């Protein structure tokens, strides 16, 4: 298994997060990208943000909070670099 840290962004200051992700060693770049996107979208929805619908002009929900800054990207896990980013401190090692 390959260990990653995913940086999840909502597009708004103060709501970024770093989360662990473990993928099979034979994963593709597309699978990694899809997993990062799902994690970022889940994180944004936790804060009440949704991605813009494809047909935004026709399908506006007045009660929704949309963000065009939802993004997630992965880096190979490096304890020396990433453990200081864990909310609450400590190591990501036990989260995999």
C-alpha cells in the first residue's frame, strides 16, 4: 500500500485540511485523482459548500453555498514533513 497525505481545500481561508489516504501499490493516477477529489468534496460539504453544478445558470439553489475552489491533491507521506500539519498534533502514522 502507498501512503499519501491529501491537502483538501474548500476555496475559503481557514478551512483547509490534511488527511491520510492509503492506495494499493498498483493504483493509477486517475484513481488517485478521483480519491483526492472525493475527499476534498466531502471536506467542503462538511463546511456546507457544494461544487457548482455543470448547468449552474439553469439550476441555481438559492440556499446553497457554492465554491469554485474545492480541490484535493496528494503527496507521498513523509512523517518529517506532514506530521506537523495534523490537526490536534501528533502523527498521521496511526491513521493509516
